[in-house]
C-alpha cells in the first residue's frame, strides 16, 4: 500500500469516526442506552472530522476533500440508524421462541 492510499484510508476512518461520535450524542440515537455526553463528544467528533478533511485536502483540492467528507458523513448518518434497526430485528428473531413443528 502506498503512502497516499494509507492517508486516504486514515482520512476516511477519521471522518467516519467523527460523524459517528456526533451521531452518538443525539438524544434519539439507537445504538447506546443513553447518548454520549454532548459537551465532550461533539468536540471530539468535530476534531476527528476536521482532521480527516484536512488529510484529504492534503491529497486533493480542499473543495473536493470537503465534498468527499460530506458524502461520507451522509453515508454514515444514513447507515447507523439502518444498522441499528437491523441489529434489533436480528436480536428479536434470536430471542423469539422457535416452534418445533409446522401447523
């Protein structure tokens, strides 16, 4: 793996982690029993997001980096609630009593 690919992967991870941190501070998030402390985690999420954007900006133009970071953020913000619903459905299916025969 060359250096630029590693930087892009790191930027992707930073933006995704920053967006996830911001999502997990929301009162109606579905992953944790209660949201993360918004005072600390929103700042951490914003710093992670900005660090990812800065790394992408180092590899491409800043406007392109901003577009990519926003697109990845939208993907994460759509995927996290969807994955939470799928996880709950899977857990409900696992805990449902299984019938031995067919009626």
